[in-house]
C-alpha cells in the first residue's frame, strides 16, 4: 500500500512544527531509537506555550523518512516545506498536546501530538490519540 506524501508530512509537520524543535546538533537522520520516549520529558501546555512564544525554524524527519522544514510563529501560523511541496496552517495547544490544522495536509483535519524534549535538544512527537511516533525535529540552522 502506497502512502500519500501529504499524510506522511502531516505527521512530520505536526511535530516538527510541533514540532519547533531545537537541538545542539543532529544530522537530520532518524535517530536509532526515534520511537523511544525514555530519556525525554513530555512537554506540558505551559512548556509548549513558553517554547512557542518565540518563532522557531526547524528541520524534521518523519517515521516514513520524509524530510522538510517548518516555520512556527507565535501568532499560531505554521508553514511547512518538504522540497516538492508545502502548506500553511495554524497551530494551537490543547491538553498538553501541540495541534496543527493545514489547508491541504490531512484535508484540513486537525491532528494533535505529544512532544518529548531530550537533553540534546532533539524533540520527538507522538500522535496524541494512537501514541504512534510521528517525527523528530532539530533547529533548522543546526549543524
């Protein structure tokens, strides 16, 4: 079964954006244990509100291997680009989850994810409903 790029991106963007990921480094490659939450701290609504009070530009890689960049603005606007396409949407925080709704991705359906922050600055997102790994993100300008 072939996956649609938009569905794949949604997961990545939701958390890459969410994704507003920060790192002290990172190659952009999927971490060996990307689906592992241990060692990470699940972000609360207060953590997310504080983090996204400043603009964030991130690089991300999702579970399917799709890579891209996101720009997350404090006013709730999120822009994603994966090289062969992109989208613009809105983000919000609901019950400790980072939620995104895009114009085209997921046909406008909202998706929420829990974000885990790691000591190395990496951020990993997991679907708030299913717990499935979505993506890992790093600061866009990180080496």
